[in-house]
């Protein structure tokens, strides 16, 4: 078992040998230990081979370690679940371990769509279209899991949708979509793994802005799920021609993505890039509602 982080490893060596070479203490860790140096609990000493840091007050260092690592230097007392709870138990701070080990997902289901989720290790088929009619959308939970079969299962044509307005107001039946999944912009790796997995049984279409970011998000989908497509309405060019819809800033602020996108062989990506270059901007996905 390894110590929880470099500071825990350093403290473990100090408790084990009573000293450590000063060169092994980074400037960041030195700053964290400054209080112990100020108290005299740690002291520098010149040796023939260089400088070392010695423990002169074991109890003070032990109290410091107990405050910073409530579950022990190796996390041996950590029985908590959840990344932030573990972070609080191990380091006394919920933000020390970034991210969560789960996320909530909103979706809307229609027609004969089928949604099966796992609760307490049991598969549960929910009446997703009826719940959508009653509440407007459904909330599911994605957990970190090496077993794909524990992720929600969807049978039906799926749309990944960047924005909440389109997600809620678009006529999904008109484009043969059974389930719309809200991504709220960029998808997390967790969500990306789910929507491109075998747990999504049906067509997969991305609805994003017609700009470099929307195209790049589609590219991420396409790389993992070759069946994925980008929604291209027949009248897309008319929206680019309309000055009130064309937004140069959409292309300008994310132009750094273009060199990677132009290397794509996907015809939809190349068509949107051509439109952006010819008309000098991008178009937001909400034009599809008008």
C-alpha cells in the first residue's frame, strides 16, 4: 500500500527514519510544512553530503499529520463511499480529490423508447415516455463502473443535445428521435463512454451549434461510435445567410479547433466548416426551433 500523496509519503519517511534530505522536499510541500519549521518541530541540519531536515518534536508532527490525513497516511481507516466523502475523510477537505464518481443526466423519452436502469443490482425498466409527459424530463445517475451492463440501457434512436432550450422545446418526433439526452455543452468522459457504448441500442445523432465547438464535440462521438451522425437540416445554409443568426464570434473564439477539424473525412464536418468560412461565422442550434 502506498501513502495517499507526496506529502503523506514524506511524513511517513520522517516518522520512520526521523529525517529526510532537504532536496526531496518540493517548494509546495515546504510551504505546507512552514508551520512546523516555525514551531521548531522540524529543523534543517548540515551534513557532509548536504542538508537534511530532522524531526525535533514528534508529537507536533504527528498532530499535523492527523489533521491533514484524518484516515491515516495510507488511508487505512477510510471506509467512506464517494470521492468527495473520501476526500474529506482522507484529507479533511472535500475538494482535495477533484471531481465526483457519479453524475446526473437528464433525458426526454418518447413513443416506444425503452429505458432500463440498475438499482441495488437489479434491472428496472421505467416508463420513460410517460414520466416525460408527466414531469418534462427524467433524471438518471451515471456511476463510474468497469461493468458497462450497470449503466442505463436505452432502446431507441438517441440524440445528444448541447443546449437545454433545444432539449426541451424541439419536436423530436419530427426527426425520428426517441430519446434526447442533455449534455449541457461538453460531455464528460463518463457520459461519452455511456452514449457510445453498446448500452445505447439505436441511432446516435449529435445536435450541437454549427461552430467549431459543436463540430469538435461531434468528432469526439464519431471517434468512439462510427455510427454517430451530426444533425444537418436541409435549410442549414439559409440560416448562415441570415445576418441576424450568423455569429462571427462563434468561429473566432474557437478557431484553434479548426486545424484538427479540417483533417476530418466526415462530410458533415467539412460542409459546416465550408459554410463558416464562406459566411464568416457560426450559427447556434436554437435556430432549429424557429
